[in-house]
C-alpha cells in the first residue's frame, strides 16, 4: 500500500505505477510488477536524472571557463589570431567537453581530448597540432592556480615532424609567369610582379596606398595588411575586410624596388596619396580577387598551382642564390629574427655553402 505523500498505486491491469512531479511541472511515471519494484525504479530514475544534471552543470563550468578565456583573449590579440582561437575552440574543444561526463579537467579527460584530436585524420597533422597548441594556451591560463598545473600541461604533448622543404618557382617558371603578367600589363599584374621583387605578402600588397610609395628614393613602405575575417557582430555580413598592422613589428619595413617597377607603377599613379594602389580608390581590393587573378595567370602560363605565398619564398630563394646576405634578406622579408630566415631557407643556404666550398676547392693548385 502507498505511504502518505507517495503517488504509487495499483492499476486495473495488475501493474503498479509510481509517479512523481518534476521541478519543470511535468510528471514521470514508472511501472513495476510490485509496489516495491515500482518505487525502486522510480527512485533510480530520479537519481539518474539528478546525476545527469550534475554532470551537465559540471560540464557547463568547464565550458564557461574556456569561454571566459576566449573573451578575455579577444581584447589583447589581433583579430586574425582571435579568429583562429575562436574557430578551434568552438569547433573542436567546446563540443568535446559538452559531450564529456568529466566534471573537472583531469589528466584522463585531457588525454581523452588530445587523443580525439590526434585520431582525427580528416585534419592535417599541422592543423591537429594547431588545435592542441591553442587549447594548451587556454589551459595554461585557466589552471594557473592549480597545484597540478605542470602535470596537466604535460599531458598535451605536441609532436612535430620535420618541416617539408618549401615550395618555390624555378627560374623558368618565374619567367613564364612574368611573361603573362607583362602581357596583361594591368595594375593587378604589376602588383604581383611587385611581390616577386620585394617578397611582400598578399595582404600587404592589397593594403598599399600610393602614399606608401616614395618615387624619389624608389622605396615602398609596408605598414598595413588587409585580410578577410569573420565578422563577430550578429545580423550583418559573415565576413569583413579588415586592415591591421602587419604580422609583427619587424614586418613594418622600407623596401627598395628596381627601376622597371617604378616605371610601370608611374602609368597608374593618379597622385591621390590616400587611394589604394590596386584600385585607385578609397576602397581596397578584396584579397580573394587577387588570389583568383593569380590562379588564372598560373593556368595561362601552364604552371602547376602553388599558393600565393610561394612568390614570397621564391623572392627569398632568388635573393640568396645571387649572394645577398641572410640578414638583409631577413630584413626585406620582415622576419622577427635572422634565425627565422635561417630555419625557413636552410635548403637555399646549403646550396650557397656548396657553391662557396666549390670556389675554395678551385683554389687548390695540385
């Protein structure tokens, strides 16, 4: 028989039904062959629901801490950096911990997350490492007061394979590309030629204004970069053109250019210093437009597709091949240190070393 306050009764079909009203106003009903069985099943069901709620709340605390870190980070990093952080966290980190039953960040939960990323072979190894690196940055911030900080951070070991050799255009390929660019002769073509002879990046090219070009000294000033980024304001366009400072402080630089480029640029200069070079307007060109034009040029020149950044690598390689010292090349590229240049262009430098040794060998008189 039901006790006072219980809602357990025997149905006409002989089964026992146990009912209880939940906090949301809805009822849950459980059936059993006996009074005791129905009561036990109801209690187990309610306890299970409470456990799930606790787990959900625990998970939410982890998500809230990570989300708070993401918000604070947005105030102190460049938009391009924040966009990378945002996408990795929202696409891979948050979903994992939302589904996880872990209430706190433990060595086991971190290993489980790391393995889920490492085993995701739909992503490149470089991108898997990127996700783990960003998560580790977040983790270092939110557990900085924990006495287990070092143990937890050491769980996220990021293994890096040896870097592949950089891709460059051969001299023959470069000449074929330049031939197509000169044939077109438009300002976009001149802009890409400018990249071949200065090593500037795609975004830096798009951000150049006529005021950045010094006709007297035949130099160009790089102080801005243009990119298309995610728009974090709701209800408007998904992406926007964003102008910002270059990659690092060393990327602000003054680059001398050959005379033939200034002769080509002079045809398009309308002496409006505030206008962008590639549009002659107050509005810059979309980097995607430049990218599509570059791809079309490669097709016409019958050259296998390589990223636009290959032009920058080609400039550095050509400069080292003709004997320009690595410090000068590093400054022209806007690298933060000479060691960065040495690491990226080790292969080209080895070729230079071989040529130097051959010259020394030629001195041998026996």
